[in-house]
C-alpha cells in the first residue's frame, strides 16, 4: 500500500463522524439535565447577577447627580456624599461579582464532573466492537478537552449572559429616558455589530468543530507513539514518527488559527462600532447641548453598553466552542449500546439444545455465526455444549475463532445469528455484570493496573490479604512475590511495566483463584511462562480445576493432553471433538496440528543443543587461547617481528 493510500486510510479512521445541523437549544436542554442538580447555586448566581446589574446601571446616574449638584455648583457636601455612595456601590458590586463567579464555577465543576462520569460509565458498558473503530486519543479528548470547553460555558457563560442582556436592555431604556435623540444615534450603530456576530456564527462553529477534531487526532497520535515507543526506537522510526506528528500538529495549528481569525474579527468589529458610536454621540451633542453631568453619564452608559455587548460576543465564542464539544460528547453518548436482559426479547433466541435432556449445559453455542466485520465470518454455524464440571480444550490454527468463543461467552460481542447460553439461559437475557461474575478469566495478554500487587490480584473492592496470599501460594509463586520490597503491597507501575511477562501471567492465575468462579476460562494462559514455571502451574491447575468447569483455549497441544474433551476448530467451524488419544487415532486437523508442533519442538530442541554445543566449543577454544596468551615466551626476539607486522 502506498504512503498516500496509507495516510488516506488513517485519516478516514481518525475522521470524526460527520455532524449535521444541530440546534443549540436542544444541546442546551441536554446540558441543563446535568446542571439541574446544581440549580440552587445557579439561582444564587442569577440573583447576584441581577443585583449587580442594578448597581452598575445606577452608577452613572449617581455620577451625574454628584457632578451637576456638587462639582458645577461647588457643593462640597453633595460631592462627598456622591463619592461615598459610589465607593459603597463599587464594594457591593465586587462582592456580588465574587458570589456570582464562585457559585457559577462550583455549579459548573459539579455538573461537568457528572458529565465526565456519564461518559466514563458509557465507555465501561459499551460493546467492544465500538472500540475497534475508535482511536483511544479521541475518547480521551471527549472526557478532558470537550468537557473543559463546556465547563467554561457553565462557569462564565449561561447565567452571566442573562445579566448582560438585562444590562443592555436597562441601558437602552435609561439612554432613551435621558435623551431619546442620543439613544437613537447609539442604537443605529449597534445594529451592524449584532449583524456581524450573527453572520460569523456558522464560521465560528465550523472552526471550533475543526479544532476539537484536530485535538482528538493529536491526542490519538500521542497515545499511539507513547504506547509503541519500544517499537519506534527499536526500528529507528523516530524520523517517520516526527514527520507524522508534525503534519498533525500543523493541521491542529491551522485549525486554531482559523478560530482565532474569526474571534479577532468579531472583537475588532465591536470595538470599531463602539468608537463610531461614541464619535457620533459627540457630534450629536454639538447640535443638542446637555449638562456636563449628563455628558459624563451618557458617555459612561455608552461604554457600559458596549462592555456587555463585547462580553456577549466573547460568550458567544465560548458558546460555539462549548456546543462543538457538546455535539461530540452527545454523539458519543447516543451511540447504540448492547441491550441488557431487561430490554431484550427472549423470543428472538434459539432454545438450548440440552434443555430437554436434563441439567442445562454450563456453556452452549446453538448455531452461532459471528464476524468482527459483517463480510468476514469468524464462526459459522457453531454448535456445542459443555456440561458442568467438564474440562474442555479448544484448539485450532491461528484465526480459527478460538478466542472469539470466549468473547461471545462473556458477551463482549453479540452474535450475528444463533444464540449463546450460559447456565441454560441466553446471555442476552442476563445482566452482564452477573453473567461475567460467573467466569474467572486468565487471558494471554495480562493487563495490570496502577496500585499494589494485592489490588491487582483481588481486582474487586478492598483486597483480603489472607485470600491474596493463599491464591499466590496455591500457584507456587508466593515466595517469588514476597522477595519484592513491601511484599504484597509492592507498587505496580503503569500497565505492570515493572513486572515481567511471566510474573504478570502468574498474577492472572492468582486473580482466577481469588475470584473462585464456577467457570474458568484460560486463553493460552501459559504462553508467556517458562518451562519451569509452567510445570508448577500445571500442578496448581489440578487444584484450581477441581469441582469447576474449565475451558482452555490453547495453541500448544502439549498443555491440553489431559483434557476430558477437545474441540478442534477449523475455518470457523467445529471440525472434530474427542480426547487427545481419540483425535490422534482419527487423523484429520488435530493430528496434523500435533505433527506440525512435534516437528517444531524437535527443531527447537536441536537448535538449543547446537547452541549449547557451540557455546561449549567456543568456551574450550577461548580457554586454549587464554592459556597460550599466558604461556611465557622463550626469548624476547620472538615478539619483536610480530609486533612489527
């Protein structure tokens, strides 16, 4: 695939789903659902905003009174009273501004915390198919950057905008009361500013949408590069990685510059209109004289009129940024989720085949077909039943669908046709939490979370130290982990990077023992363990598997010879089933797999022997050379010519 084609595919993968026409009122109503629990604080902020508006509107009138009746007529008492009154009004105004700002920020922070929780909960309950098509960085951006944009709107936009609108209306009424002719002059100049704001609205929204999309792409790239840093450095891909990041960074910069351009245009236009309005009023006063106090008050009102207008324009910018973030968040939350048992109609299921024969099977597949992509089947018409207490192994070539069986049993994915039954009930009719509580899973790739060793063994709630120690002891690895400083309270780094692959696998086995579930699912659980550790685990598994149903997904056939039953998958279908001896005798897929692995193991053994033999020969040769180097020379002349060559 060419580089251009690769970039096009990556761009399509990271591109946001196209957002159609979205109404701000509808988004605001949905955001209000998160702000409603904090409406008490919002009402306090609104009341403080209204009182602040009254105080601000009264200040120029007090100044006009102080100037006309104190300065002009030289009444010192009136001037002092006016000054003290203005000081008191300013103190009250600042106190109310503090109350308004604090309550709004607290209400906004709490509302956004609830919104982040909703997004996080959605990511935990949604089906894994969703994550197959979503870059991680984009999802992280939803929880961080997009919610922060909405927080700015909650913290300084919604309630403050109400106060700004009331201030504009109040100033217009006061201006008209002082001098209608001057008010008409100011009003005419305001119209272009309002029109420009409305014209810039679509461009601002598109610009902020683009900024949000490019932010997500940048986050996704950073996540990919940091997670794959070992591969990047091992294959010396730093140059290509820097080029990719630079291209994304340039796109992010250009998107921000477009948003800055429209925002700056809006601010400049409002400042220009304000200057024109003041100049027009000054010219108009030349034809219609007024008192000095009236002139000062009128000039203050004009400035105060454009101050909330400019603030509204800024909040309009915040609104566009917040609405762009809200679009992306609600687009995520509106993604269809898999249905729980309470919302799923059992009439669409296929009845379990073993239901009429006695006790229901622990796990049963009934004519199951499934594919991660609709046109690429992984399982085709798969049917089998595992009775209680049976130890069943599932084998097959790579891509045969072995791990998919475990994913469908846990309902990490939903079948496309047929049904999966656990305990005689279709998994789609069961609560997912209760369903997965019946399984203890030991995966091939073990993920450890930051915390302590005991936390990672227990996983659910506060760890029980005695149970953790017992689980580690039963798998024969307690002494291994007690060697670490702090023992069971040893710190686990990010993704368990301070533990080896084998140690992580041992912890996964301990998790399964600690959970003590009725069904044990092992997905190639010994792939990352050396032979000595595997032998200890095989002995521990004898205790673990007792009185428990076990499903072992294996690639190495040597690990499942003792299984009571082996299911052989081939090209998404059940090709054979039986014991190890029966399947070898019958020939077919299992026999071929066994023969291939036997050849591979013999080849590996020969390589190890040859390597050891080579090391032995090299060691003897080195010893001989060392001995010759230490042998004293017969005379000094022998070394002279050798050095000169």
